[in-house]
C-alpha cells in the first residue's frame, strides 16, 4: 500500500457507524484521512465511533433522501458506500420487499450524487449473495468465481439488489460520460468487533459468541440447521486492507472488480459453533434447531482475482485468532 496515500484525503463512509464501517473509519483516522460519516443509526451505533468521534464529521441522515446523499458527497475525494438494509436470514426472508426497495433506492441515490459531485473515487460494497442459489446447494460446492453471477438467480432479494447496484455502476462507467471511477467488492464472511449481537438479526459468529457468553442464563446454545452447512470467514482488518487497496488501484483504472473478497477456507456451522465454545472455555451442549429451512448449504468463493488485482492480497488473521478477539470484544460489550 502506498505510504501516505490517504493522508488528508476527504473520505465519506456511508453506514460508517455500522460493523465494517466503524472499523474502516478507525483505520482511515489512523491513516490521517479527513473522514465524514453518514448513518441513520438504524443498526449503527455512535458508540462504535467513540474512539474516532473527535476526528470525524458525523451526519445523521437517511440515504433514501436525495438531499442527504448530495450533502454527504459535497467536496469529498473518495466515497465508501457501505450502507445497506441488512439482517439475518429470517429478516431477509420476512422483509424481502423492504430489503430490495430500500437497498436499490439508496444505491441509486448515492451513485447519482457522487457523479453529480464529480467524486473521483467510489467504492461499492456488494455481496456474495449475488450468486445463484443452485451453486450453493452442497456443503462442498465448488468455489464460486466472479463470472458465475450470470445467468442471475440470487436466492434472496438482498442479492438481487446488490447485483443491480453493480450493474448501475458498470453501465454508467462504460457509457463513458462520468468522472467517477469505481471499485466493486463482493464481500463474504467478514467478521470482527462491532457486529450486531441481536439473536434475530445478527450473523453466526456474534450470535454464537453471545450465546456462549450468556450460557445458560439466556437459554440454550441454539444453532439453526443441521450444522453441516459450510461458510467461509475472514477478519475485518483484512477486509479493510482490500478496500483501501482497491481504491488506490483506481488511479490506473476506471473500474476495479467486481471481485470476490473473502477466504477460500471453509468451516461447517457445527464446527464453527464448537470453535466458539472452545474459545469460551465452557462446557456447553449445542441445541440443534433442524426445523430451520436451509437456503444456502455451502458458501465459499474463489479469491484469486482479488489477489491478482490487489498486489497479492489474501486474508492474514486466522479464524482461531479472530474468534478470540471477537469473543473478548463481545464479552466486554455485554458487561457494559
């Protein structure tokens, strides 16, 4: 990574009070960027920004408003568009229309505002949920490559919204009449401090950590599904390294990506639960909820394109080390 590239750059982070956003903000502050955050605080928390609050500008606003997007993009050099309507699998299924409508609206508003403001560099946080469900129906499904997003058939409305967001950016850049360059990353399995701990909307790792920390007082250590389902994970510091590198690569390219951003190493949900229990040091029996309908049996992506585009990038933090960091962080949060 080029030294001092971010120093004094004016950077906007949408969703900057959320999980990945707050970790990105902390890194940008360390890099001496001038950081502006916009967040509606629906899921984000200002306390996630406590360590950076004196070094950033914070805008409380909703990106479904064009005026908020235009204000946020005023006089910035880089936009990291991370804000989206997200939740756990049950939320995605129960609120599919809201998820699709709000994400496509925010993505359109932000991209349009960035173009009108002549923002030089734009980063779009897409997702591995863009991939067809039929490629993810076995725990040992082959690693998914970027070109396999088409023919399109995402399992969830969230994936459809992200795919449309990608296409909006690519079509505009290929049209050749905007001054904004863009990087697009399809993120899968990022985890770390400041994740959602809600048992209904949180993802596996923070929910498992919470269940272990509060076991047995908060109920059984419940795992949805059979435990045979597989996923892949990488620590948020590695996610952010790739974010920064991809934007810097825009100095020599109009478009970087879409590229997969994750780990090629799989773990079953059952083994993940057991890893968290091992980190906890407790004796815990797992309560399997096999009534849960599994939509995705295996989710792992090929990451060689990210390595090629980003100077050999690959995740550095081991799952054991990352889980240990997460467990301690979540334990501290639950005590306050």
